C-alpha cells in the first residue's frame, strides 16, 4: 500500500492513458499538474485520504472517460464546472466525500439546476453518474431538478443515494431512455412513484428504500396498471411501494396471463419494517421468478395464501413479525428450492405438516412465538440433510421430539423451548452449537442424565438450556466433557440431585451457568475458580452447605453471583470486596453470620440481598455510599 502525496511529476508522462492509484493511503491534494496529461482516459483515485478541492485543471483532460474520486472523506469545496465540459466523460463517481456545491458562472441564485446544470449541454455520452453520501447543504439540495435527464440521453446508471432530497420524484427521469440502474435510496422523497418510469424499458435495478413511504396511499396504486416495465426489472429494493409493484403486476397477469408470468423477472420483493397492513394478496404469488419474498416487521393480517406454492423458484421467505393467522399451508412443500423460511412472531395455529419438512433444500426454518400445536411429524422418510437451524420456541407443540431432527447432520441450532414436548431427550444429538429445550416436560432415559454424555460429541457446542424440565437425575461428571467452546449452561429447576462435580471447571470458556432450583448438596467446589471468564453463577435454592470458598474471588469477571436459599454458614469472604465488576450479589436465606467491611467497597453494586441470615450488630455508615437496592 502506497502512502504520502501523489507526485506532481506524473505530468511529465504526456502519453499516459490511465492512472490507477485507488485503494492506497495517499494524502494531500490532487496535483493540478495531472491536468497536463492530456491523453489521459481513466483516472482512478478512490479510497485514499485525499483532501482539499478538486483542481479545475482536470477540465483540460479532453479525452477523459472515467473519473473515480469516491471515498476520499476529506475532499471538500466545490465541484469544478470544467469537469462537466468533458464531452468524453461517461463514468463519474464523486460519492462519499465532503463536496458541498457546484460553482457555475451563470448559476442562478435559486440553484434550480442543482445537480446537472442545464447549461452543460454537451454531455450527450455521459453514462454513469454517482453522487452518493455527499455533504451538499440542504438549502441547495431540496428537490431533484426536473431537467436532470435533458442532456443525458445515454445515461445508464444514476445513483444519488444518501442525500437530503425531498419533494416528488420527477417524472422526467423517463427521458433517460437507457437507464439500467436508478438508486435514490436514503432520501426523503414523498408522493407517488411517477408512472412515466414505466417508459424505462431497460431498467434492471431500482432502489428507493427509505423514501417517505408513509405518504403513499393504497388508492394511488391503480396507475401502476399502466406500467409495463416490471417485466424488465430484475431487482426491487423498495420499501412498501414494491408491494404495489408486485401486486399490480400480478393484476396485469390476471388480465393477460398468457406468457406474462414467464416474461416477469422480478426476483426480489423486499419491504422490511414498514407500515403494510391488510392481507397478503394471493396475486403476488404469480411472480414465477421470485427468489426472495421479504415482508417482515409489518402489520400484515389474514392467512398465508396457499398460492405460495406457485413460487417454485423461491429461496427466501420472510413473513415474521406480522399478525398473520391461520395454518401454515401445506403447499409450501412444493417449494423445492426453499432455503430459508421465517414465520416467527405471528398468530399462526395448527400443526406443522410433514410436507413442509420434506423440503430437502431447507436450511433455516423459524416459526417461534406463535400458537402452533400438535405433534411434529415423525415419518422415517423425512430427511433434512441441509437443515442448519430450527426455531420453534414458544408454541404449543406436544409429544416426543422426532428422531429426524436430531439426525439432521448439519443442524447447529435447535430451539424447542417453551412448548409441551415430553419423553426422553435423545442420546443421539448430531453436532449442535446451540440447544434450547427449557420449559417442556422432557426427562432423561437414565438417572445419570446420559444425554449429557452424548452432547460431548458436539465439538462446537456453545449454548445449552434444559431448565424447567423434570429431568430427575444426578448431575454427572460427564458434564466436564462438553465442548471447550461451551459458554452457557442453564439447568435450573430440573429436580437434579447430587453434588456439583469438580469436572465442570474443565469448561474454561463458560460465561454463564445456572443450576438454581435443584436438590444439589455438598459444598461449593473450589475448582470453580478456574472459570475465569464466568460472568453469571447462580446456585440458589439448592441444599449446598459449608462456607463460601474464598476461591470464588478468583472469578474477577463476575457480574452476578446468586447463592441464596442454601445452607451456607460462617462469613462472607472479605475478598468479595475486590470483585469490582459485580453488580448483583444475592446471599439471602442462608446461615451466614459475618459481613466483612470490604463489602462496602463495591461502590457500583446495584442489588445486594443479605436477608434472612444470622447477622447481628449495626449496619456500617459506609452502606450509604452504595448505589444498591438493598434487601
């Protein structure tokens, strides 16, 4: 990577056709002497640390076709008018800088000509214009000028992203007959999308995301019946307007279905985080080339139309975080290219049919936080060879967990918590990274919780939650054989018994462990001191005895320590005062007798529970220095 200043001596190479110095660390100004390299056709200076103004002398490069100055964050000042006198210039990128304005000799005070001044009538071959993320002052860049295409009939790419344009999108954009890419995203346009854009028959990529979609009215969608350009558009990245595009185009298909669906090449309909309401129109599912249907985080209601099964090229289906109801249609089983399906946080009911699990290409399936019920299909013919993540938590599923789930060889995340599953936790569990089974009615096939031994085969296991299941077993020493990647173990309220095995200290990457609400006995293992990354340790509501070991003071990362509801005796270790990261300390309902004065050194502690112990004597005055909520 080169650095320093760009040498002005480059001007001595009069016959140079290209200067390519992008992706370096050049600083200083752009040498005005470059304007003397009159044969230059391409000048690439993007992604450096160049500063100052663009030299007027670049206007001397009569044969210049491409000028890339983007991503030089310190370029400031004006864009010289001489650049726009270069009749050969066809590719200009001035995005991501601090340029502020144009200076034109005859520019009027109202800045009407703003981006492409009408005086610059010689740009007949200008093809690429990119002016994104600039610092043009708002008082100048209000509305996009209507004459922007007057002298640009060959323009193919127009990118004006991340500016402060408002007002309406000018209908005169239709005069850029060769336009293939139009991006106006991250501005403040309002009103209707002009129907004249339908004349842009070469348009392939249209980006209007984060325009003022709230001002668009359902009743204004009807004029899109006149727009034929959808059959040419390859990619739509629009807010809720794209919903009308797909919907209205489907209406056109209804009127003239013969061959129309085959010519439609819309691949992406994306409308995340908007104000969409009402039902999903079944006509949207006539877009036969659709690969990505992305409508999450809206207020859509009604059923998922069964016509969804028509989208045989669909790979990504996101309908999560709406208010959809009814059952998941079995026709989804026809989507043999589907890879990602997300229905979470809706009001869906009924069972998940076997046809859905027969989609062999499926990698991620999410339907959490609904009211789905019944048993999961248990057919031995189901083979989810590509399934990587299954999210079905917070539903009303019952019955046993089918074996095909644990036999999915690529499964890394399984979240079935907060349901009513019952039966044994299988001893064959694949190669999981995250396993959530808490809040069910699951049990172990043996008193030694043998499934924990099988989990030791999961080399990358990080998260494990069995809380609130009636496991009724002894916490085995095999827990220490779990993956060295293990970060979270949640086994609260499982009716587990026995002592806490020393082997748990083998899991040196643990961040959180909760064994609360069980029948664990014996003492707190001093081996826990090895868990140097531990931030949460909860052993409350067990039958632990003896003293609190000083070794816990080695856990310097502790944020929360809960030892309440046991039979711990004697004193609180004085070294607890050195646990400066501790914010929550719960020691209530034990048989402790002594509070060390060092405990009041924990100035940032937020919750301190010392209730129901055998402490005597007055509270020290230092307690007034704490931020604590005291119990």
